[in-house]
């Protein structure tokens, strides 16, 4: 039986694409192992999966800004590399697959030269962790074809345009179940608001301010993040959840339009399902600009619209969301015609190639 050691963490976006690969890996007969932080989001998400062995390791967060914590990070990375080396020597995996996030760096460094290493980059341009990991990788799968042209010659030779893995259960949602879970009758279209796994204060506040106008036309389900539910704005046709798990595919099946941040995995999930999206990327002062590039790409493709965070107003939200809903049939047709919005099979193929299976 072939063994695969997977890694990735720090946010749901660095974990859910790995989970999307599990069914295909099981079908191919792989024994699946996962390395991550025990106090990271990956621990709960991965230990809930059947047939996957979780191995805790340490790693320091790679920060681009000044912080006293940066002084400790190199020592945590060194300790993580030592732990990962022991793990690689013990498991002797046939291939390592990294989805990114700072926890992936020690694993990739430890595996280099001992087994093939396949990395996946979701965003238009790679984050710091994947920039480091790319030096040790044999193959780098990318979501956006433009990413290859932006990379230097040495790294671009390793890159393959695959798209991003999409969780198969998202395709199995049932609209009626989703409406029941949200408490809606189904007599209005549904607008879903999703700010990412940690929520988004600017998006939450902007949508809540626009509720009187938006609820005239839509029932609204708001996934607002842990501790972000605000009962003071409760009203008919508006339901708030901190987070949803198994119910998400059904809720998405009942969704007509979505407002979301522009993390690559969420964006491609919406597109693979054919749901028109209004994307509100994290601004430059709060990020490295990856979400802005992600949003610009899909807007250029004609699959979504973008609204800058600084431009959030009730009128802007109303205009953009109403326009998306009115054009939903054409947008959905375009998205359904794109063959690489779901890259699950393509990424699995690169993993199989890497370990000669």
C-alpha cells in the first residue's frame, strides 16, 4: 500500500482542498497521514475524517511584519523540521503533498530528497510559506494559469496548471434541506453572506446596515464567524450562523447569489457550483494583496463582480447583488463551461505521477 503524508494549516483554505483529495486517495489505495499543528484549525478538521492519521508537529508562523514573536519562530521551525524528519523516516511516505500555510514548511523541508514532494498553491501569487516550500518541491500545482507566467524560470518549470480540489460533498446538496436548515420557505431567492472561516467585520457590518433594502428581495443567510452573531439586528428573512458544517452543501444548493471574501478556495467552490458571487477582497493594508488578484482574475473571466472594502455602502451592495441575480443564468452558463474550476482529478493525477502509481 502506498503512503502519502499531507500537510497544510493555519486557515480552512489550507485544509479543505486536502480533504477534497481524500476520497480519490482512498480509492487509489493510499494510506493517508497528515502533519499539522495540534492547536491549529487543521486538527479538528482532519481528526473528524475517517481513515486519516494525524501527526502533531510544531512550526513558527512566518510573518512579513515586525513582531517579537518573529524571534521565536525560527526556533519553532527548527524544532518542527526535526519532528518532521523523524516522522518522514518512520513513515517512509511514497509522496508528500503540501497545501501551504506555515506548518507545511518543516514537512516539505524534511521530505526533500527522501521522497517526491508535490505542493499546491491556491492563490494568484504564492504566499511566503509556499515560496519557501517551492524550493524543495518537485511539482507545484497552481489554481490560476497566470501564476506560471509570473514565476521565475527555475520555479515555473515545476508548475502545472491543475485548478484547485473541490470537496465532492458540495455537489450533493439538496435545496429543500438547505431551505429547512436556514428556516426559509423558498418564496424568495437566497443571498448567502460568507466572510471566511474567521468572519469579516467590515463585510458583516456592511451587510447588516443594508438589511432593510436587501431583505426586500432576498432571504439572507449570514455565516458571520465565531462570536460574531448580533441578535440586535434580527429580522424576518435574515438568519445568522457562526459557522455551518455538514449543512453547508444543502445551504449552497439553495443559494442564488453569494457575498464573500476572495480567498481562492471559496471563490472556486462558488464557481464550480455555478453560484454568482460579489467578492469583497481583503484590502492591501490587511493582506499581501492575494485576494485582490484572485477577485480581479474571476471578474476578468466574467464569473463574478468585485467591491472594494472601502466602497461598501448600502447602495453599492444593493446595486451589485441585484445585478448579479438578474444576470445569474448567463454567469452560471459561463462557469459551467469552464473545465478547470474543479481541479480534483488533475491534482490527484500529479500525485500519482510523482510516486509512480
